[in-house]
């Protein structure tokens, strides 16, 4: 065996030892990973601009009988004692009472279009209880319709939105990441706005916020 071959073998053994160590580190990290813990918020108030009836279920989801032919806006408030909140999840849930099982109210296929998702927050205690806008930096969804990406729900443009056709009739969810953690030691009050300004009946039929 020539000296160059011996050198290559030594280099390979060194690389393999490094790779084995990296593998052990990766495996340890996987074992230590914990699933994301979500806390469902209990709606304190919930209204629809169209005066549609909103009903709270035992699982803290909200079901709407909105018949809005143009646009709709849901407003939901909730309080939590959680600290360092980094994301908000909105679930679009199916229900037998909805067209095609929903989760939207489109009579054709149960679709919806979420034009904008907004929120503000304020401390439950302290001198300054002024609501401040919650800024979202990223949105990801379990499914997004072509041309109706999750990011559209936080782009500040009411003419765009998030939708899920052809994957209607199934539970879906969208996750909004906060620019900075929120939630103080005394608790936080949230106010959410689900703005829906597309077509006819393209409104969420059942949803839940975590």
C-alpha cells in the first residue's frame, strides 16, 4: 500500500469518527425534542359584523351560520395566563352542519377565504392596559390553495387571502408566528379579527384559536 493510500484511509477514519459523533448528537437531540404544546383559548366574546349567529362549542370552537353574500368579519376576544407566546394557531374545522362539511360556508364546496388575520394584546394588570398590535412575521398552513397562500392572510392586502380548495371537507390549520414573544406575568387579553372579503359565502363555518 502506498503512502497516499494510507493517508486517504486515515482521513476516512477521521471523517467517519466525526460523522459517528454527529450522528450521536443528532439522535440525542431527537430524543430531547418535545412536541409543540398548544393551549386552546376559551373565547370570551365573539361577534360577526353581519350579525350572524356564532355558537361556542364545548371544545371552544366557534360555529357560524353566516349567510353573508359579500364579506364578513369575526371578532373574538380571549384571555390567557401563558407567558412568552410565540405563535397563534387558527384551526378551520369541519362540521356536519356546514355545506360539504366545511370548514367554510361556500355552498359549492365548503371553501373559505381568510383575507386577513389580525390581533392586538394588552396586559391584564398594570398601569398601561393600552392594546398593542401583535405583529406576525410568518404564516404556514396544513394546505394552501394555488394562488391563496397562507402568507396572504398577513400581507395587509384584503384583496388576497388563504383558502384550501380542493382540500375542503377536512380539518385544516394555519399557524402565525409572532415577531416577538408576548404574554406577561399577570396574563394577557387578546382581540382577534378574522377578515373575510371574498365572493359569496366564502366564510369560515367553524374555527378555533390556540
